[in-house]
C-alpha cells in the first residue's frame, strides 16, 4: 500500500500514516469477530450508549495513531475534544472508529471512517482541506476505500495484507436510493413526496442502516443517492460533519459524485465545533441536485 500511495501523490509521511491506519483497521476487523457485542456501560459525547466494541475500536485506532511520528492530534466521534499527540506532528486525524456499531450483533456490515488534515487545529476549516480520507467496510469481506486526492481506490484485506483491487468511480445509471431518517417524513411532506417519487419511478431501495456500507454500495455500483435530511425537530439531522460526512464527501467527490447539505457542498461547510452535525445528500451528482431541489 505504501508504494501505491506514493505513486498516487502521497508524501512519505502521509503514506506512512495511512499504512498505520490500515493496520489499525485490520485490528478492528479482528476485534469485531472476537469481542462481545454487549454494552460498555459508558456513553459517548452525544449521550449514546457505547458498546464494548466502540471502546475497543477507539483504543486500537488511538494506539496506532499515537505510535505514528507524523500525528499531531486525534479527533474521534467518541471523544469530546482533540487529543494532542505531539508538537512536531504534521497531521490531525479525525475518525469514527465503528460507525453503525449497533448493527454488529445482528451481523450486518459496519465501518470505520477517517479524515486527515494538515496542522493541529480544525475550527474554522472546511472538509475540503482534507489531504486524504478513507473508510473501511467490515462485511462478509473487509475492504478499505481511500483517496489522497487522486481518485478513489479499493483494497481487500486478505490474510492480514491489504491487496489492491482497483479504482472506484461513478458513471452508472441504475437508480438506487438509500433514504436515512425516514422518520423525518412525519414532519416533512417534501421528503415524503420525494420518497414516493423514487418508489413510483422504480428506484431500487438499498438501505442497511449503516452509512459506510450504504455509501459503499453507491461507489461500487457506480450510482445512487444516500439521504439523511434534517427535520424541524432536528434541523441538522444527526450525522457528524468532521467524523462522518466530511471524509465521505471527499471520497464521493473524488469518485465523480457530490455531497450537499441541501444548500452548499458538505466540503465547504466551516467547522464551528467538533461535534457539529449536518444534513447530508450524497451520491451521483444528478441525484444529489434532484434531492436538494426537492428538499430546499
Ligand atoms: P449508528 O447511529 O447506528 O451508528 O452514524 C450513525 C449511523 O449509524 C449511520 O451509520 C446510519 O446511516 C445512521 O446512523 C442511521 O440512523 P437512523 O438510525 O436514524 O436511521
């Protein structure tokens, strides 16, 4: 993976950091198989109950990142502040260690999401400043999808080694939809109407309840849209700008798609605080702009 990353324009430091992250994710893949799916007895910064696996995935990533000489700071969906790692570090790494972890005990796919910024502060910045982003899908197979700003590339974990599988890009024309937060249809007639249109136009539903596998579906099939809109009682939805939406938006844009909050690109939203959430419409450009007009 190191050589591949350097050939694709990553600096030596960035390539080493991503390789370290890929080792951590191989460890998380193993932990998913061997760790209890029960609760940890603690809550994260959003007040959500943590599973033992959430805590373990967080610890695995944190330990690997602390051992990497290029990491300045770490931000995690599970923590309320950045962890300062070293003054001479070059990168801040933000991550959601185990997105969709409640799906593990029913044996559905879950994921890790990571974004990488240069520098050690994130406030006032935008996700467009990420120098790399990746996600890992822990499903029947474990795959890692990454960008360092030169397209989107997929690797497969085989016997603890990440094997290059190929490039992912949008360009398909099959109509898939993944409608998150369907509860919003109770408060939003426009969302209800859009979902009805998708059904009448015979779009294919592909929604698992895990953002990572649902967006991975769009990237692998080459088309589709994932929606998680807000509603009057929760105007910004619930998905996190830094830890979930920002990295996924960079990957989608690099694959030829787009991501919007309904008004502006996810990649152009200024970070005001680490726990910031945002509505998201992400996938094929034409589907994202259709959803943005329908939900404006
Ligand atoms: P989860 O809360 O289970 O971790 O980021 C959170 C997330 O999963 C996404 O992976 C998923 O798309 C979304 O929440 C599902 O939310 P709803 O339960 O509100 O549908």
